[in-house]
C-alpha cells in the first residue's frame, strides 16, 4: 500500500428534496473539477423554512481527495 497525501475542502450543497440530495449534489459538482475524491464528512445540517415547512435542506460537508 502506498502512502497518500490528502487535501480537503468545505462545500455546502442544498436541495428541496432531502439531506442526501444536498450532499450528493455538492459531491457531483465538485467531481466536475476535483479529481480523486475519496471521502466526505458532514459538518453541519440546516434548512430554510417557508410558511412553516422545510423549503430547502442545506448541508455543509468536507470532502477529501488524494493529491497526484
């Protein structure tokens, strides 16, 4: 097994559907420009409320990726 060096960045995804969609959307967007994504960690979950109902989920995550 080789040694790896990881870098991580913080992202916030949002979705009107679910927490999972918010995380998935953030990772999918990052994947367009960040290579070798290996892991994520949820840092914060919050939401936007309209008329007493959840309108959007907002999830802040760290994603880690290996450096080439």
